[in-house]
């Protein structure tokens, strides 16, 4: 049982830096560009809709990409809601 638990944790951690399923380097670059055009923040519904339109990604892919960027410490949750991006074209 202990070996199984260690294996499960290792597999979980190994997949942490894998981009969301269905994304490509080009779609991730498009995401970065879309976020930059919105002032490096996704806060309100309109921000998400604009990102969907600019990237061709689904809402699920946008949400997964945001989670991926947070995991990589390229974005942070805002205390008042939404996300601010801190890497790539949004690097200060």
C-alpha cells in the first residue's frame, strides 16, 4: 500500500508542468497575447469571452490554462477575484 501511495504522488507531481490537454505552443502563445491585450488580467466575464474569441480556445481550455499558469507561478489570484499575469508578455 505504501509503495502505491508513493507512486501515485510521484505520478501526480510529474504531471504538474504539463500544458492543458488540447493546447499547443501556438495556442498558449495566443493566450498570452490575448491576456496582454486585456491588461494582463482576467477578472470579469468579458475578459474570458475576449480571450476565447482571440484564441479560439474553449472556456474549459481557458480555465485550465489559467490554472496551469498559476501552477507555474506565471499568474496569481487577485484577492478581489480574477487573475493577474506576471510572466511572458506581462512580465513587469
